[in-house]
C-alpha cells in the first residue's frame, strides 16, 4: 500500500491509498466511499485489499473535506464528488495507470455512475448498496431538511459526526438526472445490493438495473448490511467483481522467461492478517498464511504446505522426465504428502543417533499406465533423486543477512 496525494476538484489536497497486488497488475480500479465516510471505512479497505490480492490495483481516497483530505465539506456536493473522481483518474493516468474499473459504495456508487462518462479508459462499473437517485441522501438530514430547503445552513449529525449542509448541496443533488446518465452509461455494469439493507433499500438496485442498458448484472448480498461490515461479505464482493471484470479487460500477455536473477522469491507481509504473506516468485504470486486454528486467516497455504508442494511437484516432474527418456507409456502422475513430527524412537528406518522429535514426510505415489514391477520400483528409486528431495536430505546451508 502506498500513501499518495493529489489535487482535488476544488484545489484542496486529497489523501489517498494505492493498494498494489503482490504480483503483476492486471488492471487498476478507482474506489469511491460512502456519504460522509472515508477511504478507511471497513468496506472500502477490505474490498480494496481483497481486489489487490486478485491482481487489481485500487486507489481509494477521501473526498474533499472528509477523512484526511483538505477542504471544507460544507462547500462540496454531488457534482464536486464526481469531479474529485475525475481528478483521481487524472492522477492515476499520469503517475500509474488509468482506471479500467470504477467501484462505488452507497453515495459513492451514485458518483461512479456519473463519473464514468468523463473517464474514457473505464471499461466496467460496479456499485455496492448505491442509491438510484443522489437525492436519496436528503433523508439523512432529518428535521434539518426543511430549514436547509428554506435557505439555511444547518449542522446535521450523521453516524455520530456533525456536518454543515448548505442549500447548494440540495440544489445540486436535485439537478442530477440519474435516469439519463445511467441510461447512457454504455459500460458493463455490476450491481451489488443487500435485500436487507436498511439504509438504501433494495428498490434502488432495481431502478438502477432498469435504467441501465446491457450488459448489466445483479448480485444479491444475502444477509449483508449496508456498510458491508462482515469480512466474508467483502471477500465475496471482491471475488465476484474480479471474476466479472476479467471478461472486459485485455487478455493477459504471456509471461516471458526471466533471467535467473529476476526469479527470486520475495516474501512480504500483506498487512491484512496476523500471518498473511504475499509470495512473489519471478512472474508468479500467491498468498501464504496459517490456518484459523493457529491464529491465521487461512488465505493461502502454510509454510509447511508450501514445502510439501515443492517436494511433490519436483518428485512428479523428475519421475516424468525419467519415464519419457525411457520411452515408457505412462499417464498422469500423482504425489500425496503429509508432514508430521514424531518421536525418533518410533522411526524404524531413521539414524540410530537421532533423538527427541524429528520431521517425517509421508510421500505416496500414484501413476496411470501399465508398468511392470521392475519399472515401478525404478520410478520409486528416481523419486528419491529429485533435486528438492536431495536438498532436504542434504541439510542445506542457509545464509541470513540484512538486505
């Protein structure tokens, strides 16, 4: 995650975070938060980080006068939010990569539907719990609504915080022509909405869907709340959104062979869990984690599972190469591995000098094809000669130093 700043539509400095994937960037997305919220609200951060883990870089920022951004909220409105989104896209275009995807939560969803017309690189748009008409937020003003409509500036408490609302805000949202700009979107649209949303009713999703032209899709967030406060709901949105957007993005370029020095393994904390790590291996990237029983989030294989995977893959490859050289007609190979700690005294074929608890890897081989006993015996012998097997048995020397 990188901290960035850019100039907003009203000249104020806006605070942003750029969530970067652990590996190659598949696409770039711009995320608009909910009304009077910030870039650090739970739904925004969780969905942004989850999208980044799926190869989509995400810029999330605070609108003018909110969060860590400068400026006065009282002077903002729906139009200025849209203009802030365009300014954010301009920043990405100049310093990183123009956004291909726009994502908006609640009032931010209404904003991305309008802003998409002014960001030519956008290929797909998604809303989460968004109102059909920006005027929907006027009900949040409560008893102060009549006074603001009459021309007074009033302080309104929203979600425990006080905001100054000016008459120009109501005039601006009243001028928004949602049916027209949604109808002319001409971008693939994915609408997420919770049937039980108590803040923005499900009927808003229906109106957005009816106004939009195809291609359009709707996904129901069963049992989710408006703020998408449950982690599993944020993960679900990210996974569906990434899969849906993939069909509207350019095909991935084939990965070129990298020089040996660029095929290093680089492991870094993701910041999204107690143990979750991003693992970059040359052009490839995965997550590593621990199971929930050990305090992790189980978002990837554990270190020992990765070790077994390396041994299993090497075993299968080595056996396959040997069989091919011999001209043996075999089908698919399989390797099943289990790691455990056992007492040395319980190991019948271990070194007699071994004491205490030792590591044991149980490796079981399967093979398709009609081979005789002598051939099977030879392949089992070859399995023990795979390079990773030899490394594990050879007690490799690991050199550790500061970079």
